[in-house]
C-alpha cells in the first residue's frame, strides 16, 4: 500500500512529519537512489528503498513513548546547529526518537519523546486540543482584572488566544512576585510567555507541569520514564 513519503519517514522515527517535509525539500531524501524534492511523492514500503542522508530508512518494529522532566538549558531538537545540549543528551535509548512539540530552552517540565510518527502527528496537530498546564512565576502582584484577561484571551501579535484556565497559586508582596497555574490547549510559539507580556507581566520562571493528565511531579528534573499504556491511550483518546 502506498503512503506519502513524509509520513513514512515520520513513522520510521526520522523526525516529525513537518520536519520530514523540510528534509525532502532540502534534498536529503532518496527513493530508489533518486533525490526526491516533491512533497506529494508516494512510496510503497514493500517495494521502494528510502534513504535519509544516504542511510537506509528502516521501519520501527517497536514504538516507545517517554516522559522527560526537562531542565532549563536544553533545547528541544534532535540536533542543534549551534552545538547546544539537546534533550536527547538526557534520554539515551537505542531507538531514534523525536520530541513531541517543544519547550523553549528556558522552560522546564513535561516533554514527551517517541519514535511513533503517527502519535507525534496526532498530538501536535492544531485540530487536537490537548491541555498543557504550566506553573508561571511573574514579576509583580497580579490582580483579578489581569487574570480575567488571560482567561478570556489576549492579543498576541496577530491573533487572540483561546480561553485559558488560570488561577493564582501564590502572591508574595515582599518579593513582588505572583505564581500562577495556566492551562492552555494551543501550541503557539512561547505562548504562555507572550500571554503574560500582554498583561505587562515579566515571566521569571516557567515550568510545564502536565500534558493532559500526565504530570512530572514525581519525576526529578533531568530524569525520564516510559509512559504506561493507560497514559498513551489517554492522550490518543483525547483526540
């Protein structure tokens, strides 16, 4: 049965489907010895030989799903052009895995990695609404009006954020800080930071505590574990 080349690459754990499309356009992928640059290309895995960077692409026999409690200072990529530490420096497995979504270098917390391309697509596609919960420390004492603005949606660049769940965890007048819990289901770049900027609050610390109902409370920073079948199903069934 034929399938799109980028989907096949993603399912083999090369990268996310979107990243695989970039690899195709960059001429890094060959089918039967020929460089392919067309995103509409379909292949038959039973008959065609696919190569990425001149290495044969082999389908995964076993899919794995990993939860990492990412520390600050690691970038969420497979490789970094600037030589910075990536999350794959923390997770050592024989399978070729990729991060599901992103956390910026200065954000810690829950991050899933897998070699299941279909899973990556289902979890990261905009039409799927999976909650992500963050603990945010901001400079200043936040008021109820600002909380309501975050809940209803604030303007970031050229769009209005969708309604969010927001609650105050702590305020410290002496230190002039507030700690919030914010739950969103969008995946815009640096969204929580930008939401806080929209109400003129500078983010001092940002930690993703949960993806769906899967949290890292009992997982030390820098440590990882395999997801259970129940946890995997909870994410997929959310879609």
